[in-house]
């Protein structure tokens, strides 16, 4: 049991709007591992993240995605989330009139059996606790989801949501972009606290910057170019990319 | 003759007026004559373009309620749906219950009674406040000449509500009115007259409920509200009737100098619901916030027809109507802002937004401006949109199923209207009703 990977992607091809974006992608995350994916704009990182989260516009055409031993591609987006796959969006969506607290309560409720009700006191305690962790003002919980948020507030809000919903696999799509140095540290700390609470939590960090990886240390760093992983290694890969950019990968590697 | 039926006829008017004072009998008969000479509105008229009365209203087959209706009824004999609706209404300055066209209960806080506040049935008011009715009932606010059905209501009302708030009196808690209809095959006519004297303040919540019917039941509600100088009035209509009901609510509000006259119309029930609301800003500095929300489901047809008349300078009105539609439902919003010559420094806004949740629903939105003054700030906007798939995906990516996600979006969408309404207790009740509606299939 223990060595079944949290996520196993084999030779995945996927398209959106009839354009093939992912072209033979392989990736495996084991329990408790942190992986980072870096890659040039348009290489398909968000496509991978949204596909994993179950966005209906992204269609896998071949290959397989297995999550905790189950075929992830068979599940609807909401089912995946309830099973523990959670995506922190690169561009979080605004939901006017729906407060964060209300939204999260509904999301927590969605994880309970039909005859169970969210314990409002426990929920409130958790929310206050996670908001303190993320150094957010308590009034934030009453603001409509992402509506009128600054870029940084949106990203922090994404991590708040994940911290409340206890994922097994956290997909962080450029959560670090748009955060100032202090906010980056706070968000990184929150991710590390989540891992302390659940050492099995697997994290996939999509980023353009090595910076975040100084705070949340990855076990593996992958380079994604044109819809495939072209290089994998340890944290040193990120350092090298930071210095040299993607030039060496411009020529499709053997594909 | 058009519109004249065996049950709804001049004889019926005379019968109703048999024991009433002469002026009232004449007033009813006059209204009847206006009704008779006014043609039935057809879809050729802009205001009735999308609501075809010849196909939706079955006046010919409806009778009037029985004449000897009970004048009182114990609470434990109220229908369950009505009792449930009233359960949380204890936070009130007074209550009034109308059943099948006649008032069966009234109460009012002693303190308010001592200050001269009047909350009573119209039938009783004919005896106790005859002079007041003679001056105000169906005269300046909602005269029969306003339209065919306003006239019919003025001719055939069987009972209704009179609320008077004397000069300077502040009524903290809302007056709660509950109206119940249990009979199919009948036409009910009820009238509401609210007069807030100078500098007074009051809020009023009218909740209209009924059984579900397999034949049509028609409820006509005529509402006249007068806010004198500096008075503040909040009027709320919660329409939660059952299927088979046709509800016609015709409201006209007059705001005099520096008065505030806000309305909130919530349409959830009935098979056909039509609201005509005319806000008249008659005195300088008058202000009206006009809020509306509706949630239409299968085979429901809602038509909201509003009018903001800016007659005096320095007046302000702000209208926001939002609706969600599912199933095979149909809604119409038609609004007009009219700024009269001389109504300088008018601020008038009008927004209608519709959220369509089904391929079979249709919303029409027809905003309109007519401006005869030059120093004004006016805007109007209308949208008819569907649920955004990106929004749904975002919510589902947190574990909400599609239906829960849709409901949450609708809740947020409609919630914007309630967030603007100043009475917390009323908002709580409306939110709860919307929750029930959202939870129902
Ligand atoms: N819904 C869509 N419709 C059409 N094209 C799309 C869609 N989503 C993504 N694409 C295209 O797929 C390619 C990969 O996009 P994706 O967002 O996955 O890149 P990315 O690696 O996340 O880039 P960035 O670093 O800029 O965030 C791009 O060319 C993009 O234009
Ligand atoms: Mg991206």
C-alpha cells in the first residue's frame, strides 16, 4: 500500500480547443513528496494542473493518470476534489456575493455524508486558525470570494482554501507569482505547516522562480517544455534555470 | 362587453357596497365604470408585450369570495404553510392576517397604539376611519384611472389593510402582514393603504401565500403608499403563492419633500406574477431605493413593470432588480425612468440582471429612459447571462457538485440585492425563504 504513488502520469497527451498541448508527459509523485515544475510560458503547466483538477475543456487523448490507485480521468472535478486533489489557481475566479466563509462551509459540507452537518463551531475555529496562520485579517472571511481582491490576496486566499480542505495532493499553479516577499514567506510557512500536519501530503509546485523553492524545499524539480517533461533532477535544476534560462531546452529534446 | 362576466359585474360591486357609505359606493361604481370602459390590455401595448392576459388570466371563469367571510380565526386553525411562514415574525410592531380576502386578525403594540398608529383592516376602517379613507382611498395615490386592473381592484376590494403613522412617530419594528389564499376558481381583491405622516418612520412586510391549485386563483393587490415630508417608509412584498395562482400586485408610491420610500419586491411563487410599481418622487429631496429579486422555476411567468417618475428637483431613485431562471420559466423586466421638465439635479439609476440556469428559460429585459431636464445623472443597464463555466469549475474544484455550485452562485447573485436592504430582520427572513427555494427541487 505505502508505495502506491499519490499520482502517476504516464505518456499523457491532452488537448484543449483541438490543439494538442500535452505531448507524452510522465510524472510520478509519492506520498509526502514535493515536486516543482518549471517551464517557459505556454509550455502547458497550467494545462496539466487544470486537467488534473478536472476542467471539462481539457481532454486527455491518450496515456493514463492514476491517483491513489484510481483512474483520475474517470472522475468529475468535484469528485476529484473530495478525494483530495486540490488546485490553487493561477488565476482565481471571482464569485460576487459569496463570502469565503460561506463558500468554505459549503465545501466542507460537501465532504460529509448526506445526514451529517458541518459543526459550525469547529468550522469557525479551523477558519480562524488557518487565517491566523496566513496572517489574514478576520474580516477577510466575510469578503466575497476573490471579488475585488488584490493579486496577492487572491493567492493567499487560494492557500487558505487548501489549508481548510486538507488535500492529499496540492497543485499550486504559480501561487508565488504576485506575492511580495513577506507574503511569500507567510504562504510558504502555511504550506510547510500543512505538511507537518499531514506528512503524506504531496505537493506539485508550478513556478517561474527559484525563490519559493528556498522556502518550500522540493525533492524533485522538473523542466517542462512543449507539453513534456524534458529534464528532472534535484533543487539544483532550479538554480541552473534561474541562471541560464530555458535556452538549452529550446530545441525539442529528442521529441 | 369585454371583461364583464357573470361573477365580476356591476351587481357584484353594488352588493359589496350595500352597507357602505354613499361616497364609497359611488367610488366603487366609478372605478367599475373606468374598468368597463378601459380595454383589456393586449400584447400590442408596450407594457404588456410579453404577458398575454387573454391567454393567462381566466377572469371569466372566476367567482368572487363568499360574502359572509369570517372576521376572526384562531391561530391554531391557520393552514400549516401560513403558520410556518409566520413562525419567525414575532419581531414586529404589529401583525395582520388576511385569509381569502378578509382580515381575520390584527394586533399592534400598545405603545404604538397610544402614539396614534393605526393598523387595521379596511373593512373596519370604513367604520373607524371613514374620513381618512374618503380622503385617501383610491384617490391621489392609486386612482382607478391608473389602469384597468387598478380600477377593478378599486371597485371590488373585499378587505385590505390600513396603516397610518402619525407625524413624527418612529415605528422601530416592521408591521408584518400575512395573506393566505386557499380557494381556487376565485378572484380576490385586496387593498393596502399606507400613510406615513411628516417625519414618521415605518416598515411594512407583506407576505402573500397560498395553496397549490389545479385551477386558477387570481389575487389582485392594490398598494398605495404616501410618505409625507421627511417620512421614511420601507415596503416589502414577499410573493410566495402556490402554483395555479395568478398574482397581480399594483403598487404606487408617492414620496413628498425629503421623504424616503423604499420598496423590495420578492417574487418566488405563483404561476403568473405581475408587479406594477410606480415610484413618484413628488417632493424635492425625495429618495426611493427600489429593489427586486425573483427566482422563477418551471412554467412560472414573472413580469415586473417599474416606473420611476422624477417630478421634483433634487430627487434620487435607484433601482436594482435581479432574477434567476430555471426550468421552462419566463421573466420580463420593463422599467422606465422618466425625468420631468424642471426635475433638475435628478439622480436616477436602473439595473436589471438575469441569470439563466436552463436552456428552456427566457428573460426579457427592457430598460428605458425618458428625460426632459438637462441637469441630471441617469443610467440604466440590463444583462441576461448564463452561468459562467469557469466559475462553476472553480467551485467544483473545491468539491461542490454542479448543483451545489449553481446554487451558491445564484445565492451570491441574488444576495447582492439583499445586501442593499437596510432592515436586517427582514433580510434574514428573505434569505431563509430563498434558501428554502434553492433547496427545493
Ligand atoms: N482554453 C484554452 N483554449 C485555447 N488554448 C489554450 C487554452 N488553455 C491553454 N491554451 C493554450 O495552451 C498552451 C499552454 O497554456 P498553459 O496555460 O498551460 O501554459 P503555461 O505553461 O501555464 O504558461 P504560463 O507560464 O504563461 O502560465 C498555450 O499556448 C495556451 O494558449
Ligand atoms: Mg500557467
